[in-house]
């Protein structure tokens, strides 16, 4: 196969980072780890690096994606950086346009703006945010787009439009993306068919699928790496308010009972957990089933070293992934 055809068939792979705060860590440490991991991702050849917007979640430090994007862009050289996403009902569209127009002006061709409409917070915290959930989401998105015109009074946004994505989880949001001609991003839910349906509802635009991936040198080691997120998921399913990931030994002890371990594995079935071959096989299956054009790997880790190693493995695996 000619080199050009081989490159055209490759699926881009990117990273979503929630800046998780480990059990014994601080939000400052989590944010510095995000910057370090973006530098690693840039070196490994990942395509994009997004952070998300969350509020009032003690186990997650990513609450200001525009600020984090500025830090990441300043420390990397090739990687696209941005938000996955900005929760538009909490923000004035003009301010969003000014923030990301400024980023695009400073780092042209490297900034992404993902727009979503989820709450991203508890009702108590959401009450302290600017909430515009009664206004149609498509109308809010169109207002953001309008501020990027060449003669826009939103001065830093005028002529400095980043790559704008629409985030969602349903055929409705996908339809809005298709109508506006915007790329569409969704995530792997417990029902993969739902993600496939959403992607199919956005014909003719670039698509991206986010999937949690925890990779390690072997399947057995990956199971150990996944123990913290599995234990926390199990606890949360029972109503326990544990926000931070436990360390690995605490998690393994919590999953020592076979029945508990099996239940935790069922609750995290959407996660891709395994060694390189297992990860490659499962990611290729996702591509083949959904026809998505780009994968974005996420995943919560209790250990920073495990996290870096996982992204190194996925970067190697990504070279073998092919579009449907």
C-alpha cells in the first residue's frame, strides 16, 4: 500500500484529561501532572489534548478549561489543546468567544473549543453558576459562532476562530452538529449502540469517540492498574460519597472478594483494560462498530506512573489502528 494511502487510513488518537486528584494529592499537584502529561502526549504524537469542565467535584481539578488550555499550549509545540468541553449554559457566549479567540490568536491552528450542555456540577453548585438551561442549546451555540466573524465587536475573537466541536450523547445533539456543520464528539456509554446511533446522526462532519482506557504491559497488570477506579465505582454504586481515587493497595483489598471484583468489573465494562494486544483489539472493534474518525482516550489512574505508561502503550497501539 502506498504511504499516502496508509496514512489516510490511520485513525487519529487524542487524550481527555480530567486532572484527577489522587487520595494523597492536592489539586495543585493534579494540575501540574496534567501539564506534564500533555508534554508527554505531544512527544508521543497524540493529536489533541482536551480538559473538561467540572465544578465542586473534590476528586477532579479541571474546572477552568480555558486557563488550563493556555498553560498546555505554552508548554507544547505541536499538540492541539482545548476544552472537551466548555459547558455553555454556565457561560456568556461572548466571554467564551473572547477566551478562545484569545487562545487562537496566541496559538494559531492549535486551539479546540468543545461546546457541551451538561450540568457538570451538583444542583447546589450549579446554583452559583450562570445557568441558561432554558434557552435552546442550538441558539447558544450559534451565538458563540457569531462572535468569531472578521468584524466582530468581540475583538480578540474577530477572525480568530478555533476549531469548534459540539459535544453530546444523543442523536439530537448530533443532528445539531450536522445542521451547523460542526465536528461532533460523543463518549462510549454502557450501551455502545447508543454511541453508534449518535455518531450516525452526524453525517458529513468529523466525529470523535471518547473511551476510558487503562493499559499496562500485560492484561494481569492492567487489572491491577484499574483497581482504584473499579473500587471507587463500586463504592459509588452503593451510595458512598468517595470522590478521590484510592491508592492501588487499598483498592485491591476492597476487591479481594471475587463477587465484589466481578461486580466492579461489570460496572466498568465500558473501560478498555488490558495489555497492548487487548487494547488494540478492543479499540479496533470500537472503530469498526461505530465508524468513528477519531478516538479520544481518557481514564482515571491512582498512580501517575501508571497513567504515563498507559498513554505510552496507547500511542504505540494507535499506529496499528485503521479506519473502517
